[in-house]
């Protein structure tokens, strides 16, 4: 275990209702009783729970984020949509954009770019997801895909913006599979080089997501270039989430 500062982003996806709120009590207790540990925890519940989470997390160090947003910066006639201004007004500081589950629903790189710009304008920090599918990996397109997702997604985005990039290989989300250590560290380094050297972004953090759980976290922590984790399934269990935190931060 190293002394590195790490981000832990709990992506609840389309799970949870008001009665699930109680389930985070132990996590709140853990965070409160470990004030010196070097990590930031960000809960991203569904929109329907943002306000309740905000109230519950108010006096804690835990931050709040949403799982997506509409690309319009201002309010407008878009039935069923939620934009970053609304999310910000509920006390959230972060928003996940470009998650592969939304890309599979039709979001392309240029729409994702509009969402990123609009969220930053409304003063949210962005958790920007990139990653290759299994078929792209098989035909060795990973780097090409990552470069395209990064360069289009970050087009015209100010280089000092608050962005965390989540590298999430699509084939590893919800499958229990994680990349081999060498592949993962090379892909993280590739993303870092593209974003920092080529696109000239400053202070960008790169985290990993895809089947992170208490059993594989110690191995993942050996890759020092990873600044944290986007955790789906395991983050809905306080026990698993606390276990992951315990094994990761000093
Ligand atoms: P998982 O999801 O941890 O359940 O694989 C990660 C994600 O989709 O963000």
C-alpha cells in the first residue's frame, strides 16, 4: 500500500431508492473516523436520490455526483432530461460523462464533448469515461479508440479544467474481468501522455473502472499511476466499499 492520494467514485447506476440511503451509514462512519486518510469518496446515485444524498452527506467529507447530464447549459424544453445546472443546484460537484452504458445507448464523442463543456460551464467537475470494447481490443484498436475518444471528447475544453478521466475497458464492466497489470499500466500511461503531452491538459487525474472489488483491489493498487477507481456493482455494498478503502489508503 502506498501513500498515494486516491479517488473512489461510487457509481450506483440504475439502482437504489429511499430505503437504500441507510445502507451508506457505515461508509459515512468509516470516513468520519479516518479523517487523515488520503482519499476522496464521491457518491454518484441516480438523479432521484441526489437531493437525499446531499442532505445526508452535508456534514461529511464525502462528495456527490450525478451519472450523466444533458448537453444544454441552460434550462429548456427537453422532456425527461436533466442538465448540469439542475445537478449543481442539488449540491452535486461532479458528473460522470461518456459512460459506456450511455455510449451504447447512442451517445457519440461529439455529444459527449458538448456535455463536458456544458457541465464545466455550470461549475461541475467532470468524470470523463473512455475505453475500448472487446472486439476493438481483439483487433488491437485500443489506442486508436482511446485517442479518438480523448481528442474529440476534450475538443475546445480549457486545459486547466477539473476533469478526472476514467479508463473503463467496456469488456471489464460488470464482468468480473480486469485487464492484465502490464496492459492496464501501459494504457493508463498512454492516456496520460495523450492528455498531458499532446492535448496539454494540466492536473488531470486518471482512474480505472471495471469490476473493481475487494478481491482485486490490492493488485490494482500496485499500479502507481492509477489515481483512483470508478466502482459500480461493489459500491452498492457498504461492506465491500469499506473493504476497498481499507485496502487502498493509509
Ligand atoms: P462495475 O462498473 O464496477 O460494476 O464493473 C463500473 C462502471 O460501470 O462504472
